[in-house]
């Protein structure tokens, strides 16, 4: 039910914020609790999504093999798992500092509300983006105990990055969404229009990364990292098209994981060069 590797989407951006906030490596204790918070939050969100969408998944040929529709797990078990991981996330937040604890219910609200957004708005992709985009701001607060407005630029960049690739991923469900009355950009824009929407989101994401680099005074390594992200995004868009989505899973899972790790590596190198 839980694809643990999906945590790699947001985790590198959280770690990027953490090392920037600490001007180097944060305390090991802080890093461990950030990791616990990230994995528990992601697991909670995925489990709740499977619970909330069980009937929708059962009607969709692409998703009917998921754990609940396939009868591998009961809805009661999945709901219990959601509650346990939510409690673990709050406990991890409490272990970090007072502000992370205070904000943890609001983070959970965003994470869990995404599952219902596709029922009411075509912009649900950006709600998913916000759910993952909160990671760098949350990690900054975990290290500093306060929020620096500059890190919100990275949150906005991650939101558009995730929103863009979720639009692409939703193209697989275009026919089902139309039949089931679910909201999505592919349903309203068509598949070709959705591809253009994803391209615009990713172009805006790159613009925000450039702004982010100026705010944190990136040197050569940081700028190379942003250029690498741009090149990888261009490659991601080159291997899929409205007429050929056979490699969509490679673009969605593999390339986005690489993008997140590459950005973290170059920002870390940039910080090391300054020290």
C-alpha cells in the first residue's frame, strides 16, 4: 500500500532547507526527527488517500489492483494505519520544537484534504503540490524554530513542480475522470492542454528556483544545480507526449526522484564551498 520510495520526492527538498537553516549539517537528533516526520506524514497521506478513494480506485482499471479494492487490506486496517502514522507525525513534531508541534495539525489538514479535492476542484494538483511543498518550510522551522520568508520561495517551487508532474500523471485517468465526474486539469483542458499546463508549471518552478538562488546567494555549484534541474525537467517532458505516454511512470517516479536528489547535492556542495 505504501510506496516508501515516494518519500524521496519531498525529502531532499526538506533536507536542502535543513542544511541552509543550519548553515551546514543540523544536529543528528534533529535530522532523525525530520526523517521520522517526513516518512510518517507521507505514509499517513498515502494511506488516507487509499481509504478515501477505495470506491473510486475499484472503478478505475488502472487502480483496481490497489490494496483495498483487491481485498489485500481492509478499510478498517488502513484507517487504523492512518491514525497511527498521524500520531507518529505529531509526536515527531513535538520532539523537534514548540512551533512544529503547534503547526502539525494544520499540516495534516493539508495532507489529508488532498484526497477530496479531486471531487470539488480541477486544481487538486496544486493541493498535492502544497502538501509536498510544505516540506522545506517545515524543515526550516524544525531547525530554527521560526520561519524565514525566503524559504517560502522553495515551498512555492516544489508546489509547482509536484503539481506539474501530477497533471501529467492524471492524463492516464482522463477517460475515467470524465466518466466518474472527477475534477482534473486533463478533463477540462484535454490531454494536450494538460501537457502545456504542466510545462508552464515547471517553467515557473525554474523561475522560482532562480529567485531562491539569488535570495541565498548561490555560488557556481548552486547555479549548476538549478541548470541541472532544468535539463532534467526538459528530458522528463521529452520522453512523454500526448500521443505517447508509455514512459510516463519513468518520467514520474525515476526522473522526479533524480531531480530532487540532484538539487540537494548541488546546494550542499554550494554550502560547502562557502564554508
